[in-house]
C-alpha cells in the first residue's frame, strides 16, 4: 500500500527525533519532480554503491545514513563477516554483518567508518507507471576493485505480497548474477528498492523501500527475526536432540578442497549428513546403533558452504558430542517444534539448504484441514504425518498455483484418527537458487466438499522438484 506523502514526511521527523544508537534514521522522502540524465544519476549514486564479497560469492549493496550498507540477505548469508569495497577504492576487508531478514531478503552490514555520502531512500509506490528507473550494481564481477555497472528500465507495475506485507516494484531493468543488492533508483537518484528477484529474462521484482523501514530499523537495532549465528567457531560441541524430528546444524568452516574428519558420539541411535549449498548430501554416516559415527568429506569450492546436520532415530531426548578436524559454527533454527496456528499466519524460516521445520497439532478423526504455505523466497513443500502411523497416513503438496509465482503449497488433509500430527515445511532447490528464506504457515478448516489429498509419500519427481523460471539471480561467483 503506498504511503501518503504527508505520512512519509511525518515518518522522517519521527525517525530523526527517536534515533538512538541502534536506530537507522535514513529518511524516506517522496521522489521530487523533474529528471536528470542517466550519466548524472550514475555520477550521483555510484560512489555509494558497494561491491560485497564473501568466501564463495559476490554481490552489491548501498551505503545508507548511520554508515550501514543495505543488501540482499542471500548475498551475505550464511556469513557474518564480508569484504566491502567502494568505487573510490575504500576497502573494508572484514566488515560485520549486522543481521539479515530472510523473509524480506534484506541484510545490513556495518556500521562502516567512511565519509562517503550516503544515499537517500524514497517511496516509489506513487511513481506513475512508465517512470524511468536505473539499476546500479556489480553484475558478474571478477575484479578485486571494480566499478559499478548501470542498466535502465521502466516501472512496469506494482505487485502486492499481502501475507508478507511487502509491495514489489516490477521493472524490465535487467538483474544478473552478482547484481543482487544493487540499487533501483529514480531519475533523481533516490533509492526505491534493492534488486532481488528475476522472472526468467522477462522482468525483475524489487521490494519497495517504503515497506522496509521497520525491518531496517529492527536489523540496525539487533532485533532480527532470523538471528545470524553468534557462537564462536570451535572443533568440539555438545548438544541435545528432543525427538526424531529434531536436528542440530553446524556450518563447516574450512579452506577449499580440505578433507574434514567428523565424529558424532552418543548413546542414542544417531546419523549425520553433510549438505552442500544446494541441500544435496555429500556424506551420510549411519553405521552404528549407538557409539561414535565417523566419516570424512572433501569440501569442493563449487558447492560451498557446507552444513553438518545431526539427527536421531530415537523418540526421546538424547545428548551427543560432535568433533571435527575443522571449525564448526552452530546454526540456529528456532522454528522447530512450535504448535501450528489456526486461522492466522505463523512466520517461519528455512534457515539452511535441506532444512525442514516441523510444527505440531492435534486432530480428531474425520477433521478436514486446509494447510497453506505462502512464500516468495522459497518454492515451498508441505507434508503432514500422523505420528502413530506416519508411513501410512502422510500426505503432501508442492505447487497449487497460488501466490505471485504460483509456487505456494496448499494441502487438504483428512485426519484418519484422533491423535498428534506433525506438519513439515521445506524448500526445493534448482537453477542455482539458494533454498533459504521465510514463509508463512496457516491452518483453516477446509471448505465443505473439498477433496482431501490421497495418503502416501511423494514420488521421486516431486522430491527432486522442477525447473522453474522464478529465481533470485545466482550470487556472483569468484
């Protein structure tokens, strides 16, 4: 929903008056009238457009007031330290990631000690269709100290993601790999969005900055809904697993082509898996019923980063010890084990490739329930299991055709008996897109006459997913 000009001006005053050490007082200002040449826009904006580099990818960002750099979450995830370079050669080799918001695909880096003039934010939702827009960033960049590139397009239309509360600006300005996090600016050089999605070669969707104010302030204040890992790396950890659905996850930190030895020991029956950036297993170890599971994996750079996932076959709580020949960083996953919510949306996050969140609920025999999963960041996949006979009475759904991209999941399920059930939400991976992002889950009573899904597990073709046109541009590769 567009923000009225008067409300925007009031918001600027409020932000300035309330700004504290953790606030982000970048003003939202209505785009002024008039136009300037593309060269003038580039000259005005490009000095504050940052080149961002992680261990295995590159992207773009923009300097805001309070010296924070805004970018897409998928540019920096899962790293908490990145390299930032500006066009004048200013380099921040170990900049801190303040936080990320995986639902809005938003992240903040900094604050940085720089005198570069920051860029103003603007509400682009009141711009007329056909307004000229410019996208500035670092597509497919390989240089260590590059200069930003510029493309031009028009405002084609606005699209609403009502569940997420975000308006998207649709434009034909091209987004390429590495340009994620680049700025979409008006003819006067005001930022109206940060580039993120593309739909084939047809158009791009850019989240409106007018809807990002609260999220930016939360990130700047350290109140991210998706907290980044905070525990320091170590080579030995102890942990617990609550039940058969629980997992413990660690990111493996090692140089490319390193062979890492891993041991997980417990009195319970455990297994562990090493997943690559696509969520595909590169190592699975399940050799003993109890004791030490031991294995080794070589981490190739093309599929980094890698995650160690520990799970168990026991229904009761167990303890384990994990140790490796490389550093491990615990990766939080706060969504597991929550009760599903009736008649309202419950926010969740797929935190790492291969993650599945499980939610609990109680049903009675004959209950007909509709399960909806709404997301833009992931191609969602939903399953439900009856705990007493989960192999016989499970059901699933992938794409029901709803949502901006038609990739939302909707499952109609009829409970076979009274008892406890588990709903799992996961994501597909394809086309180089990272299967990480936020989603919303809702339970409702299915409309009368609804046809329930048949009982049974997904087939192989459903588990592997399909090749879709909707992706975030692949992160620039080094």
